[in-house]
């Protein structure tokens, strides 16, 4: 674990390939939590817990990561913890993303944050919509607050109306402020991973929520 003992942020002059950010560290945490569940190594759980504590200390440094909030809540649950314990931190990051990046008129999330009367990048990117969809529903499953259901429904509505290509399949890479799609359907940086994961995981979460209602 010594390679993770340094601070999450690297010097500003570090090469891009070697920079660290909170979202990347959260992804590492997901792998560590999976390892802790399946490994016979008695130190695996300890290392995952320690890594999470370091991540938690920095999660307010870079706000607006929808994926970060979901990965933290998921990792905590996998390690046998209670997401409620970290609810304040998780909600702070999620609420910042909604306040600074959500399109409150038509749904979905802009590529970049809202700034002084406009947005720095008004396009809607496929992977942002996919993560927003999954994150909002996952947090609703954890906490049951209406704001998460609202974000899920508004993001789903945007995807259904504009981001999904119902004629040729897949999701459009970008949709501009006038709801005009452009970009490619597949490339080195765009595949079906984010969209399929979001759809399949959301279907599973919806089944779990329905089971909860039927058993109550």
C-alpha cells in the first residue's frame, strides 16, 4: 500500500499521465474492496479501510464527480459499512454536481459546470448522462431521498428524448445546446461500457426497489 500513501494531488507540473484525481482513487478503492471480499489476506480489509479514510479526507477538494459519490457508497457497503455514516460527504459532492452541472430545464448534465449565467461547455456527453443516471438511482437506493429520484427521472427523460439513437442504436457521443447530436458512435474513448453498465445496473436496482415495496 505504500504507493498510495502520498497525497491524492500531484504537483501542478506533473505529466498528465501521472496526475492523480479523486475519481481515479475511488476506482482504485472499488478494486480494493472487491479484493478484500474475496482474498484470504487478513490485511486486505485493513488496507481498503485505510485507503478509504484517506480518500474521504480529500473528497471535497474536487467536487462534481457523480461517479465518485456512487463508488464511495458502493465501496462502503461492500466492506460491511453503512453509507449513512458518510451521507454528509456523499450528498455534498452530489448536490454540487446538481447545482453546477445539471440542466434544470430539459434534464441531463452539461459537460462542464455552470458559470455566471452560462455553461463553460454546454454539450451533453454520453458518459456523463450514463453515470448521472446510475449514480442518482444508486443513492436513492441507499438514502431514499426524493432529490435522487428527481435527478434519475430527469436524466432518463433527457437520454430517452435526445441522447439515445433510436434509429441506428447506441447513444450519441455529444448533444449540443440545441439538442443536435454529433460525434462518433464508437472510438478508442467511446464504447458500450458506460451505457450498458448504467442500463443493466439501473434495471437491477429498480428490481430491488420493487422487491422492497412488495415485501413491505
